[in-house]
């Protein structure tokens, strides 16, 4: 079967597409921004690609792809395959292939950074220079229907960009209403989603920075350094920035006086930028406590507790990041306390035990688990 993507005519700051799977009703997807968006299908092919590779289905784009993007598709798929052996290489055809239309305007384009208010992107914004513009996406870590939490977050992002005199471009998209059904956002998808949004903004930017969280030598999950390199082409470059451990980033951000601008939480609880109790809040609190200068992000100012860490089963990514943090502290002669190391080991053991049923359960049980997860 082939996944068909029909690009719909839309205004300057919007690109829309219908995604068809056989005879099912199409997914109606959009990307909207406070600036001009590309009308090429490169963005939409990138949005569909990890799903098509996971389902082993080819893609047909009823619209135009740029020749530059088409030439990079082989390398992109090779990179996605490295991290995802269950994916398969697929064919991508389009109604037409064109040379990119913004080449002549290249000198007018600038450089931007994906900015969520997280520790990684705040560090990159502070260290990569004031000439950067910031791109904030509503619909990625905060769902598009969660308007109240987005409004709270956007206030913080605007406060930071105004303080730094950096232009903030706001993008909104509902692509997760499609991708979450077939892929895991963290494990499979978000690198391609970031590249897709970058491509939709290629008339404005020649280079887009993506803040690193985890070195790819540990894991090639949804986003990693060589995937962004593969998504780069002569029309737009993606640069992975800030491979340094997060404890060091907390040290720099708090030293520069910007801890109060950091929001990291995945829970998106009402009226709270950081919940203070999820695994990401707990490890960020540890990073500021051990690397910072006494200032904390909102909601993370209560003391770090080893018991709090043990109560949260750690994912592989969380454990890798905390190990990198510990190494940085060792190198700086302020090793993490023994109690912390024991708690980290216990929390990761719980994480592995939690992952076992999902990894080794028969397929029908995994399907039931996914259905009940959706209901929740
Ligand atoms: Zn949290």
C-alpha cells in the first residue's frame, strides 16, 4: 500500500495537507506560523516518512518536492534505519520535482534555533549569539489542544526573547494527531518533525540549530546528530548544538542569571511550568542543585531527594543523561554523593523492569496495552 499526501492550497503563513491511507478518511494536517511558509512538499514528506518506514509503505506526494531534498532521502532513511531496525526503506514519489525556489534569496535568510524554554535550548540561545532567531512550536511537547498551558509557556518564551532582544517565531501544528497513532514521539519521530518544521521555514532561514540532549553514541532515538546532518541539504542546514552535559548547562544558565526562564516538564500541569515530581523535573533539579549557583527554575526549588528519584523509574535516556551529569561532576572534583548514585541505579533498575513487558510481550498484548493507553 502507498501513503498518499495531498498538499492543499493555503495562505502565506499556513501549509496544509491531507494524508490518505487506502480508503480511510484522510488526516487533515496543518502547520501555521507567524511568517511565510514554504509551499514545497519537503515538510510533508518528512512528517510522513518515519510513519511510512515503520508501516513499510511507500509515499506519494501530490505536490512538488525540491530536488535537494529528494537527493538527501537515501541518507535520511539510512540514518533512521540505524536507530530503528524495525523500519524499512520506502520509495518516495512526487507529482513534480523542482529546484528550490528560495536559492536566489539566500543572502537574505538568517539563522534560527528551536526554542522550547528547556535547559538545552535556553543554553544554546544564551551561548550562540544574539543574532539568532527563536522558533517555538506549539503542538510538539505541548499538545495543540492544550491552549491554557501553551499560553502560560508562551508568556515565558516571550519574556526571554524580549529580554534577549531575539525575534520569536511561533509555529502551530497538529501533526501529532497523526504521528502518535503509529510512532513513539520520543523514540521514533521528533527529529523528523523538527526537520519538517525547519524545511517549512526555509524561505526565512538557511540554518536551523537543534539543541542536543543525548550524545548519539549512547542512543539513536527520535533525534540524533547524524540524522540532522542527513536532513541538511544545499537549501537548509540543520546543526546539532550543545553536546555538553546538562549539569554544565545548568551551571552556565544559572551563572548568567536565567534559571527562572527554564521550563522542562513533560506533564504540562495546569498553571505550573514545572511539576517538580516527574523524572525530567527531578533530574533537572539535581542538575541545578549540583551545577548551579543556588538559583532554580520555577517549581524546582525544593531540595533534591534520593527517595524522589527512586520513586520514578528511569528511562534509558534519563539514565544516560544522569550518567553524563555524574561524569561532569567527577571531572570538576565535586562528585555526586554515593546516595545519589545508589538511587540512580535503583531507579534505572525499576525502569528496566517496567520496560520488560513492553519489549517481550506477545504482539496481541502490546496492541491491547496501546489501546488502553489511548483511552487514558
Ligand atoms: Zn515535571
